[in-house]
C-alpha cells in the first residue's frame, strides 16, 4: 500500500513472547510478520513470586531475534507491552530493564484494568454490534469486561491464566477446578451475561476453538468470528479437562507446548458458561495488541468500517481498475433501489464490499478464477464480518466468475450462509456478470449505462457510442438476471 510504514508490537505475555509487524497503522491492520516463542515466563510466579530463570533467558533471546527482524524489515515505530507475569513477579522490574535495552523502546507494563480495556478495544476494532462480556485469558491472568456497543464497562482481573492456574493448583485438575469455581461462581460481572454473548480472546481459547472447529469438519478455517453455542462449548470444555489431550481427535492441530494448557483454559471457559449462561461464545482473533493500535487512531479513523477498508485495499492491489469497483457500488445501488428487493443496512454493506472484491481474481487462469476468489475471500484476514457474511461475499464473487451453476461448488460453504444470503449472493453475482461484460472492467462505462427495473421490465441502457457494446453474450447475461428476479428484460440502445 502507498505511504506504508511498518509498525511493530512486542507482546511479552505470561506464556508467549510475540512479535507482530503490521503493514501500517490503519483501521484495517494487516500483519506483515507474526512470530511467537512459548517461553512460559509466568509458570512459577504464583508459587515462587519470580519469573522462571530459564524462561527469562529464552524470552530475552526471542526479543533479540525480534529486534533484529524489525531492523531487517525497516520498521518505523515499535511498541512493547508486558502483562501479568512481569507485573506480578518481584523481579519484573529487572526483566523490564533488560528487555528495554534489547527492544530499544519503552515497555508499558499493563495493569489488569488497562489490559481489560485494551482487549475490549481489540474486540471493538473487529466486531460489530457487541453485546456481552469480553474475556481475555492469558498465561497469567483472566480479564473480564462488560461491553455494549462502544460502551466499555468496568474491567476486572483474576489470577486464572492457564500457567498461573497450573502453578497454583500444583497441576492438579481437581484443585484447579475448585480455584476456578471459587473465583467465578458468584462473580457479579458474569451475572450480566445471561442470554448475551461471551467474546473469547487469547491463545488458549483460540486453540480450544480450533480443535472444536477441526473435529466438526467446519468448512472455514478462520478463527475470528467463529461461534459456538454455549451448551456445546460447555460440553466440549468439560471433555477437554476430563481426558488426556493426546487422545483427542485432531489434537495435532494444536502446538505440543500449548496442549497441557488446554485443560486449564477449558476449566475457566466451562465455569464462565455455567455462571454466566451466555447464548453463545464468539472467538475474537483481535485482542490487546490490536486494541493498543486502535487506541492510537483518531476518531475519524476509528469510525471507518474495517471490512470496507480491507475490501478497498484488495480492490486497489488486485483489481484491473479500482475506480471501476467503486463505480460498481453506485451502479448496483440504483439497480437494487429500482427492484423493490428488500435489503437491510447490513446486506447493503456486504454488497458494497462484494463490489470492491469482484475483480480480485482476474489474473488467475479463467477456469480457476471463481475457486481462487472464493478461497481468498472466505479465508481472508478480514474483520468486521461474521462467517455467514464471509460466505455471502465468497459466493457472490464465485458466481460472478463461474456462473450461477452450483455443480462445481462445495456444498459446505453454502451451509454457513442463510437461505436469504444465498439468494442475494446469486443476484449480486448475476448483476456483476452483466457489469463486467458491459464495461470490460474499465471505469467510466457503468455511470453512463444504468441497469434498472422500469415498469416491471429489467432494462440496461446503452445509448450513444455505448450502443455498440450490445452483444449476444451481454443479452444472455441480462436475460439470466431477469429470470433470477422474475422480470422480463430489455437492452435499450436508443
């Protein structure tokens, strides 16, 4: 992207130390590089009050590599944070001083309240219509905060991180279960959760969700926005702390170093569901790091739609004409308004994003443009969209390239979208098929050739020098759209 200046975040957690380098500070954060080292800084803090010496050396070694990587990547700004283990350890200040010299930047030692607020900002940056409790489970602590819309309530922190829980319970699941129950059973904040959504943040919970996803054979391997009904989440969590993780189906998708922590993370999740009785669990891949960068944006940038910003970047980087994608939005607006087809604001938003993504597969072989576009969109690093929305966008662009025949399309992706979204995806795909044949994907044509329903007839206007664009191929595509929306059709060339 133009004017890009990479920005790096050093995240010194209780279990892992991570470097994420983003392409630039923007409403749509795009990681250029992401690497973690599972160091276990907090594995002895609960019982000994200090960071494990070998973990300290491992963490500092990882930070040295990360700083060198930043130099190689010519990173502009670098931000560093440290969380519960360093905060609670008596030798935390000494570690911070050593780490600062390596990172060559200040390190913010996050308080529990601050960590909870940043986690809330992270979820807010990539999730719409928030209504529930956000929970960020790290290696050293659990942060909970109530949130509705953009209003962030009071946050609390508890020493229930996976590593600290394993340490405090002497690695006894039964003892850990009692610790978790005592802390969460009557927690007032969870009393506000009934019937709402619990937003799960943190590596251990993402690992649990990934295992659940793989065992179900879920067709999208995208963590952000993955939703699990509360009862199912509780039953799956119960299974994880009752059995040896090595015996679980598809356990190979979880890193070996993280497997021993699954039981402790599942204990916490199970008790949250029992105490809070949420309707569902939604996984957020965005958390404290993204919240930290979201906090730096000005109000105008925060108010931008992350999905539309991501779609515009794809349009800029991959389409033949980014301007054509923008024109397609207005062109389909007029079409939809004239048809009388009911469209919610969210469906309009998805349609607009689809217009920007419509031409991203043009460089592929013609036989694979639909399939490639579907894979890029359904598995892309988008935020501000749920999984049914992803399916809608992927299907609409698939139909735009491959036609409206579903024979070559896996039925699994269609299972994610509602019947209504499937219908709208076919309509949008058919509309885009008309637009791209009529305009050859070039700007300046669509604004002069409106397609609307007038007097019950679908009409494409090609006047003046544009009349020569009419053809049998274009006629077939307009006819196909007319059949789809139940209208007669006409190409007007006068």
